[in-house]
């Protein structure tokens, strides 16, 4: 076997190889030569004009001398320095749950832990030896950090965990999946997902009719999800609680997520935290099929991104655009949304549009998507003074058409009250839109404020028929105070080329008081009482 001629362009490329690499059939370039170790006993040299296998003296390629001896056999022009080193085993730490009630055990499992390593639980309790999985039970709620520590106290790995207060009288079951094979398609009880935020507490994976009722969910991911094309789902009398996913850059997920449905009925739901209710597209839906969302109570919808350590990121753009109800890409059908009540607390929530009908086209101008009997009481960015694009009810987003709101009351939203952003055949009627533009502590809301009601054409490629974009029979008092003008207002922005106002009146000039906003809340309470409805659900 004749060695190839010397290659003058060959450059030295010393590499450090681990013992593991020398016995794991890996491909490595050394001195520009492709060395492929197919077997610990055989080294194949892929060189120009040379093929075949050579077994070096001593069988295994175990050290630098053996390799140089092999290369000398073929009179190669260079010597190669290969340094054998012990592979570094990186310690790991996995938890059975990232959210857990106190009083319930969780398990920590270490990988590649050095001798005499320990688990430190972060609650002042004694360390546990990391010789294998270890179980621990917390006795109080709060964010904790579990550490894997070396014998000298060095922190090798740390993982956050959120310990919550258990709800008395509730027995939580682990997450479930409902399939064609599930014996009963009527689901009740309390279900939780306190681990993987990519999973749901209740997943519906069948197109057969499913009823979920008298239930609770709490989840780092979705509460309920149903995405099977043609699914038919009823969700009623439930409470959904969103949990911090404890993954940096990830927000709480939807309380209810329905996609490609043939029929849906969602009623008497209370959503705390979460990122609200989401309905995306339909599959085979007809006029006769149910398409109703009613009696929904939303509290502090929160699109903030988790910091991965039990809290939330604090950048002004660290959020997911969450809503109480988002309809998306529904076409040729006209759902009904009614009796919705949302309350947002400044600095404890982050919601964009409370209700958004994105790219939704109702059946016709006479059979519109309807939103009626709504109270929006506080819609803020998590940092209420920051730039913010959200507010009350958004129509026309994404070119939507055939949409109508009736009897909507907005009290205090950072940016706007009622909007028509694009599209045609949009109508807001019988509304009351009030806002002071500041919090009780004096904080001015939204450094890029907008009007109480507005008509815009954010996509000029879609011609606007201004006569079909209507604000009818409403009252507006929308404060827009500044550091130099406490009484400034911006009630409406409806240009003649973009929409019409019909019998819309405005509060007298001056600041909008808390007492005036309370009148809006009281009016909604009177309507609820008169109609005899119950909004949300109490366990």
C-alpha cells in the first residue's frame, strides 16, 4: 500500500479528543484529514488515493504514540498531537413539578452528580443526599429555588419552583386527554397541569360531542384545548386559573382554546389570570350549529412573560398579546358574545384588546357577529404608564366585516375604548365609554394615548366604505391628561372619510371623575340584575 504524496497545503490542526469520542464512531478532522472511527479496533483513513483499513499496534487507538506510529507507517508529512482527556459529565437537575401545592410532594432527580452532592430545597429544611431521586414536601406557599450542590457548597444547578396554597375541598386530578375511546364524553371535576407548559389540563382529541362542566382547571399551559377538525364542544360552569409557566419568555396560556370547531358553547366561566378564551377558524359549521360565548367573568388576564424564576420579565415589550375573548379567522358565521365582565388590576395584569374579532367576517350585514352586554373595568399594560396598544373592543382588525356591539360599557382602559381599525360594516351602538386617563395614585396611563372611540384604516389596500363604519347612540368622556393639563380630553377620532357618528354625545369638558366612572359600573350591575343572569362561575 503506497502512501500518498505530501500535501504542501496541509495545515496542522491539533485537537483534543475525549476517550468517549475515540470509541463512539464519531467523525473528526485532524490535520485536515478525515478520520472516521467505525470501531475502536479499526481506523479508516480517508486520504486522496488511499483506501483501506489499518489496525494500529495494540489494537485500539488509545494514545498519541499509537496515532503517530500509524501516520509514520504511511510516511505522512506531519505529526499530529492528539490529547486524550476525560469526558466532562455536566450535572443536571429535573423536577417532577414546577408548580405544586404545599403539602403535596415533588421529586428532584439529579444527573451526573459528583460524589457527596446534595439537594438544597430553599425553605430552610435539611439538605438531602443526591445519590438518587429525592422527594420533598413544602409547608408554605411561595417561589423557591431548588439547588444541586457539590460537597464543597458549589451550586451546580438551580431550578425554580412555585409552591401554591391548596384550595380546600378540591381534589385535583392530573391532566387528561379525551379521545374517541374515552368511555364518557361528559367531564367534571378538577384537573391540573403544574409541570410541562406545552400541555393542557384537559385536552379534547375527538370530534365526537364533548361536555366539560362543573369543573376547574389550573395550568402552566392551556386549561382546555379542543383542536380536532369538526369538534363539537360545550364548556360550562367552570373556573380556570393560570399559573406562571416558569419558562423564561413564556406567558400563561389560554383558559379555553377551541380551533376548527363545528359547534361550540362556552358559558358561565371565570378566568383568573390565563390569556383568556380563543376561538380560531371553524370546520363544517352551519347556521344550526351552536356558536355562543356567554356569561364570562375575566379577572386580571396576564400576558406577561415569565422570568423563569417564579416572577415575570420587566421589559416594556416582554408580553404576549392576550385578550379576554379572541375570535380569529371566522368566516361566514356569526357567533354571539354576551354578558362579559372583565376587571383588570393595574400592575397585576397585562391585556391587549379585551375583545378582538381578528379577520372575522360575519354572515352578512343583517346577520352580524354580535357582542352585547359587556363591562370592561380596567384594561392596562403591566406597566400602565408604558406605551400600549390595547383597550376595550376592537372591530375590523385584519379586515374583519359584519360586526356589531350593543350595550358595551368601558370604564378606564389605558389606550382606547371602542375601535374600528379596518374593514367595513362595523357598528358600535348604545355604548358608554369613560376613562380618567390616570390611576388613583396619579400615574398617567399610556405615554402614547388614543381616543375613547376611533375609526382608522390601518390597511389602506382595503377600500373603506365610511358610511358602513358606525358609532351610534353612545356617550363618551375620555380623559387624556398630561403633566401640564390635568383636564385634557380625547373623546373621539372619527374622520368623515373613515366612519360616522350618529347621536353620539360627550361628557362636559373637564376631567372624568371616579364617581362618574362608578356610574358606568352601577349601570351594568342594574342590567345584570334586571336580566336575572349570573356571570362567571363560583365553585
